[in-house]
């Protein structure tokens, strides 16, 4: 897959399919699926918007009430992007938090079309315990995942280099983690083409 083909895929129309707040709401699909997971505010919705080059696509995921759902976006009939509910949000009411975890756990443990999860981590903070926990869950369930550093525009080049090195070392302890970590910024566009190319390799052929 060339970079041009990737650009082409990400220029296709994006449609919001559905939001699943419960296990029963998860749609049946034959499209290969890529899920974006990470702590609240890590930049999941911003990254989806930046990847497709439209500011309004994942706004739907930021609508109050929809942030706690799995939001499914069909990219040109070739790939499904899933904006997952954020975890590690301390202010969430206790029962709600348990509900998200159950939904996330159910989805990650048995979703046949899921080709890859992208684990988004804020480059300023590195891995938190909640990231480690979700990666362990995916190690146990044999879900392939790739680690994506977000908000890299907030770090100086030297700081970013050190963060990347530290996280690559930590990632080696996880059997299901893709060895290549991707650095991105939805704000500057850094790393987006690389990620588009990686994702287009998972999409259905034209
Ligand atoms: N500087 C910077 N801010 C970002 C970036 N991506 C997201 N943000 C900001 O981080 C906040 C949370 O982003 P959002 O996409 O809603 O996070 P989500 O909760 O994971 O969906 C918002 O204020 C965004 O503007 C980025 O690449 N750089
Ligand atoms: Mg969001």
C-alpha cells in the first residue's frame, strides 16, 4: 500500500454508523475494524478528525452522553474506525465507570473484525497504570495493538526522543504490542501520514 493509496482512503466519505452504550448495541459488520482506545482527553476524537481531515467527524463522539459509548465510523465502506470510551477518568460515577470497563472488556475480548487497537498515550505523561491494565487485557486476549503517542507538539524534540525510548522499552514487556510506536500530533499533523499508511494496509481493497 502506497502513501497515495492511504491518502485516497482517508479522503473517502466518513459516516457515523452508531454508538453502542451496551453490549447489545455493538453492530454486526464485515468491515475490518480499528479501535482507538486511551484515557479520557488523550486525544482520540481529535486524532480521528485529523486522520480524515475533517473537524466535525468525531464531534459526535464528544457530544455529552456519547462520550461513554463505542462510536463506529465507516470510512469509505472499507474500514471501520471505533472511538472508544475513555478510561481512567477519576470523576466518573463509580457504577458508570464499571459499565464502561465491562463494555470495553467485552468488546476487546471477542470482536472478530477487530484487526488492531491503537492505544493512545499522551506523550507528556507516558504510560499510566490504566494503560498498562488495558494492554495486559489485550495481551491475554491476543488483540494486536499499536501504541500511538499523542500531543507530541507539546514536547521538545529531545524530550520526545527520551519518552519514546522509555515507552519502547516498556512496550517490549507486552506480547501483543506492535514493536513500532507512532508519534503523532493532531495539532501539527506530525505522524498522520505514517498512521494513515499503516491503517490503509488493514482496510478492504478498493
Ligand atoms: N496540543 C495538542 N492538543 C491536542 C491534541 N490532540 C488533542 N488535543 C486536545 O486535547 C483535548 C482532548 O482531546 P479529545 O480529542 O477530545 O480527547 P478524547 O477524550 O481522547 O477524545 C482537547 O482539548 C484537544 O484540543 C494534539 O495533538 N495537540
Ligand atoms: Mg472523545
